[in-house]
C-alpha cells in the first residue's frame, strides 16, 4: 500500500493557484515550423553551435537536435553535455531553469535559448524569499532543491537533486538522521517521504502537467488495456503513483520501456516523450495516461505549453541574434548554486561506484 511517511506540508508560502499560460501553436504554425527544418539545421552548423533539447520539446525540435549532432535528455544531463562540449555557443531548447543550469556549469560559454519566456510551473511555485524564511523556521532541516528550480533557489540549497536520485538521497539523509526541507514539488516530496522514511518538510508546489494525471480515469484505462504496464513520473499525484508498475524519471521511463519484454505501456508523463519512446521501441504500443479536466477542458493535456515555445522559428531567431536570447546568471549566485550541484554529482558517482550503501 502507498503509505505516507512523515510529511509536513509547508503552508505559509506563496504558491500560484493558476498560471498565465502561453497560447499553444496552431496546426498551421506547427507545419510552418516543420518547413524551417533545413534552414535551422544549416544555421546550427554555420554558427558552430551545440543544440541540447529536453525530452518535452516538440518532436520537430528533437529530430532537429538529432540531425545536428546535439543531445536530447533530462535537464542536468543536458547541462553536463553542454559543459563537456568543445562548442562555445550552446543553444538550450527547454525552459528557463534548464538554461540557468547550463550556465551554472559553463560560465565561460554563451548560453542562448529560443524563448527566454519559457517558464516552469515548479520554478514559479518557489519564491526565494519564502525559501529563506522557511529555512529560518526549520534550521535543523537539510534543504534539498529539485533541479526544476531557479538559480537563486539552487543557491539557497544544501543539495540539488534530480527525480532519478531523489529517493536515494532521501535514504542517505535518513541514515544520517537529517530531516529534509524539500522544494518545490509536493508530489515528489511525498514520494521521497514514502520511499525513504525520511522526515520531510514539503513545499506545496506542483507541475501542471504531472499534477493533472487522474487515478480513477487511469484505473479505467488499465481495464481497457489489462496487459499494459503503467509507467509514472513521481511528480504525479500519490493515487496515480500507487497504480504504477514502475515509477521513475523521464530517462528512467525510457530505459524501462526499452528493456521490458512487455509490448504495451500506459505512460504518465509529458507526452512529447512519445517521440523517443516510439523511435526506441517501434514495435511497442504507448498509450497516454488520462488527465483530469475542468469543465470539459484539460489544463495541460499532458503537454507543457512553455516547452511549446521552443519553435524552430524562435531557435533561428536566437542563433541569428544571440545577444537578445542570451541567458546570464549572477556570478555570486552561480558560485553558490554550483556547490550543491557538485555535491549531487559526487553523490551520484559514489553511489554508482558502491562507495555509498543505503
């Protein structure tokens, strides 16, 4: 059973109830963007740029990234590829915190984004002033910030963590007898508490995509596809996670689907991952997990509207006018944020090497 372990929700912080979402591109706009493929590819090569893109960008952007010899992945791995590249110009197709993370790891490089207005609801849920006050109220807690946060929030953290390492870090801190002040996702915080027995002071933020997955509708979908395995991202609500055959980060879901002998899967994460899933497993069937609706209209439709701002048109604009699309991070903030990032990278390496046992 999905048993909630010690979890203390933090209530006196300002978390938006609604978000000012950008308009989604029309079919005509998507077709026009597709027609820019060759121009964008030639420009990437002309500018000697590295394109790094998140799994949640459009299939067109992901195809362009592959054709240009770039990298598609989760946010931290994107930043690491940017750091390790010999390219000076790094184009980040994703949301703002991903560009900031790339700049934290590569301060000497030029980091540009197709659209600097591409936000993340989790990032918007965590105000740095609120976090500073919460730290004062819980001085005994270790501050663990999700990668989906601003550079300013990362600079206030003791640890940065990705969803693929969150439970392991929770178990590690539990062994040390340290409670966690977790920001910003309430569902992932609940999952960490449940899986690691860690005492968690949990921020009440949410991802508008994953928060919308609905357990009752998922149960019905499972009955329609009784042989399908259910793969769920831990940012989903607990009742959805409880119905999962596997819970993991986006890259872990992709790896599970590739290695599993099962031929059918119900996927509860952002639907643009279906591009990579179908490329990797063309013989398998992938089904979108159902989302909740408000008055017959889904809030996110399992598709991040900010990620959709990463069009080829805007990428071409960024490559032609890099100064207008350049992302910077205050150096003092960058240095502070680098410390918890380095701790996580070291923790991950030690875990893989067997130097840490949980």
